[in-house]
């Protein structure tokens, strides 16, 4: 390897560990974090302040999908419901600490583009829901799917980002290169 190639190699290595807060695929992860957070918060603001979903609900879109307004004071499916402000702040704090941990994984873990994108979506969604907890006293949910007496939980754009991120992480975990690395090959 020539001297010029040696100097250029670190600059071309996107997965190198260049810092605690920024490096590798951080620009990709941050872009998706920011996009999912902004889309989530803009949608919630519009639904609550412009469309005024609280006074118009339920809004039937299709026979199996409607827009509603629900404040979820718990986590998934309303588990661990926290009625007081202290509980909401605790859940928001947990989301923030988890987001920091995921960000460090994204920056320091030498992750590929799929994992970086997935983590960015998860962090953006988690921070969007955390902000709801602080500002609204719970997470604002709007989308409700139902059919034949069966009802899916009510969710929001942040939840969509989180689920998409988890799907990306699961997909990555089944890639052959991951399986070979886990076997020690």
C-alpha cells in the first residue's frame, strides 16, 4: 500500500471509530433520526392544533382504519401506565437514556448502513414519544386499524419509525455475514 493510500484509507473507512458522538454512519442515522422526529411531531401538532382530532373523532377512513385521539400513559399496549407527571418523566428519561445508548452503539459499534438507519429510526421515534410524555402527559396516538371485531392498538408515526427500525435490526441479524460472525468463522 502506498503512502497516499495509507493516508486515504482511514478517511474512506465509514465504520472506523472516530469519536463518541459522531463517526461512521452517524450522518445517515442522524438524518433518519431527525426526519422521523420532525415528521412525528409535525403530524401530531397538525392533528391536535389544526385538524382538532379531539373534537372530530373517530374519523372513518376505510372500513378497517380510522383516526382517533388517545393519550397513552403507558408503553406498548398501555402496559406500565403512569398517571402522574413523575411517571411520565421517568418513562421519558428512560427513553432518553436508551436513545443515548443506541446512539453510542450507532457511532462506536462499527455498524453498517442498515443498522445505522434502523437505529436512527428507533431513536427518532423514541425521542418523539418522550417529548409527548413531557408536553402532553402521555403519548399521542392516532392510527387505529380494526376488522371483524378485532382491534389493533392505536399508534402514531413515531411508533411506525420504531417498528421499521426494529424490523431493520431483525433483518440484519439474519444476514449470512452476521450468522457466520456469531459462529466464530
